[in-house]
């Protein structure tokens, strides 16, 4: 149900924004019918109107409708302001140049310090 509502609202917004494109698309799809039945100049074939008068009338009607609905809309100016405080991170401890670790001498014998590759099991 939620997805259906989201899709309907999205389609409504898209159709509202692309109304002029939809009018032209409808005109192109039905141009022969518009030229024969709805055209004001269908009795004057020398004008070669082919329904363009109907297209102009529909686009003007859509522009008037957009203009009328545009008056009721409130306009807000949105501006980005970076008002967040800037935090400078100061280290708690002083920087140490060199750290030495203690190793027990019993763990570090010369025999274990030299690398020996593993011996193959199959010989």
C-alpha cells in the first residue's frame, strides 16, 4: 500500500512537470484525427495547418493553467549556511617520536631468529 501511494504521487508530480511534453506527444500520436476533426482550419487546406492550431490552443491553455496555479504557491528562498561549529581535535598526550618494546631474551634466541623454510613431508 505504501509503495502504491509513493508510485502514484511520483507519477502525479512527473505528469505535472512534463505536461507540455505529454501534450505534444498526444498531438503527434493523434495528428491525423486532430487535423481532420478538431482543426479550426480543416476547411482551408492551402494553409497546411494539419492541426497545429489545436496544438497551439492546448499549449496556451496549459500555460494559463500553470500560471493560475502558480499564483497560489508560496515561494521560499533556500540558502545553505554553514553554521556548525568547527571542532579542532587536540591530542591528549604529547607526540612520542620513538617507542621501544621490551622483548624477553629467552624468546629471542639466535636459532629461532634465522628463517628456515619448512621441510617437505614427501621426500
